[in-house]
C-alpha cells in the first residue's frame, strides 16, 4: 500500500474540522491503512455507523479525504486520505487561530491516548521480530524553549530521512514524539525566582499617650 501524496498545512478551517478526536482517528486510519468504508470504520472503532458517516463527511468537506470512486459501489462509499500527514506549527499560526490551535491539540492528545489504550492489548501479541524492534520510552530533559525547538528540528530531519525512502517495502509504523514542559497550570515559569516576603521594618516610634496632670 502506497502512502497518500504530500502533506497539508492546517489552517483555521481545517483546525476546526480536526478538533475532534474521532475525526483525527478516522483520518489517521485512512492514511495508515488505506481506503475504507464508514461501516468498516464503525465496526473497527466500535462506534455507530451514522456517526462514522457524519465524521467522514466533515473530513471530506474540509478537503482532508475524498471518495475512492474506483472502489465505491452503490451500497458502500469508500473513502481515502488526500494527504500523507498534517502539519501545524503553533508558532507560525496567526494569533487569531490560537484558540483553534489549542482545541486541535486537545483532540490530538485524546486521539493518541485512545490509540495507546488499544495498543496495550495488542502490543504483547506482536510477532517476536516486531516486538523486539518496537520501543516505548520516556525521557525527561531539562531544556529551554529554544533548545526544544532545536531538538524538534533535528528529530524532524531524522524522520524525513526515512519518510523519503522507497515506500514499497515494509509496513506502516506509528512513530509518536511528545515533548512538553512538566508544568501544572499554576506553576511559575521555569527559572523564575520565587516571590519573597518583604524584609520586616522597625515600627515607627509613636508619641506617648497623653496623661492627666497630677
């Protein structure tokens, strides 16, 4: 199975379309596993076929998938992905798209977490060669935003090397890289000094209370 051609840079409209974890899941399925029908996808992900059809239509309206007329029949509509992957760089997006960008990120994380949940049941059953070649790692680094951007660029170059090879061999392999600061919403920014209490000062002397003359 060959990959869909090219990548798509997500704009505000496509960010809104993909701000739903099931739409992301269906889109990635078509990209990784090839064309499918709504009924097949509904059965695979255990959702209602009407819901699957609705999400596929939204993806189609957004220009992310299209009908595969060579496979389609009067009974079933087949769908295929139009692009190999989605590209979204929050730093390059318009500030007006920031809310759409964050909603998209939320959907991405929910979709990935569901994929990992399903993987928990299938990974132990992999053939020995694939089980031994798989990797599930978690690293903690201490970086600045600039260093993280540098690391992202280096990792992207490595991935590009393998994506640009001949794709007629091998099977689809999901490679996920997550990099985010370990901060809670109310945590201070890294390297920000903790606020300190002001130094205590001596109270000003006060005049003595007046007394009655003896």
